[in-house]
């Protein structure tokens, strides 16, 4: 079973030294989102200071296989609107 490491960057870079055995990259993607959610849940107030939290997943050879980032802003994303299509 492949071994993945879930490194985080949320103002500080935190290296995952243990990692986790998971069946495939899809499982690593799901875990990355879970880890990011936990960071946001427990370090939410710091989110506004750092501006972004990331989880970078590497395989046993150190290659990045997944990266997921949540970014804070006081602006809506480009193209975002509450208007219904066609309005």
C-alpha cells in the first residue's frame, strides 16, 4: 500500500514525518481535504492573519502528488455573483 505524507503550511511549515498508508491517490486527496478542514476548524482565527492554509501531500519518494489550499480574502472570487443565470 502506498505511503503518503501530509505536510502543512499555515503560517509555519510543518513537515509530516510519519505519513500514512492509503490505498491510492484518491484516498490521499480525500485525506488532504480532511486535514485542511481540521486546520481551518482549530486554527480558524489564524487563517485571517496568514491568508492561506495548505496541505501538500508527497509520496514515499518525496514527489508532490496533491496540494490543496484555502485562501482568505475580503473580496469575492472573480466571476462570482448571486444573480441567477440569464439575469
